[in-house]
């Protein structure tokens, strides 16, 4: 993907966003993995003109996936109107029992 690459990290609970923050990679992750260099990322201001569209897009993508509880990260280029890559870790029923024992 040409241009700046961003990622949005989000915490969901009962289908609501509890926390969401957008960041920009220093160099595209694929470039770093193929050409070497130091992997960097920096957070964007919550009220920045870059952050808000990314956070809103992420909310819509996770809603479409049916995210109820868990954490996610979604990657996108500046020109994208949808997330290009996303992953999430849903809260499993057994995790609560495991952590409380």
C-alpha cells in the first residue's frame, strides 16, 4: 500500500467502544519486514483530523464483524475507506474463569 499506514487499537465491551486510539507507522510495516529497519509507530492526537475518520471507520468495521467484547487492531492506508487488515481477540467465556481462580 502506498502512502502512510495507520492502525487503530480498540477495546469493546457489550458492543460499545470503551477506548480507541489511532496511530501512524513510521514506515509501512511491509517495507520494514522486507527491507529491514526499525519498526516505529506514533499515536495521533484524539482530536486530530487524521484520527477521527480512522476511529469511526474502525468502529463501523468492528460493528459489521459483530464485535461484542474484546480488543482489536485494524490497519489502513490514508486513502482507504475501509480497513485493509484487521485482527481481534474476543473475550472468551473460559478466560474469566481462568483469570479469577
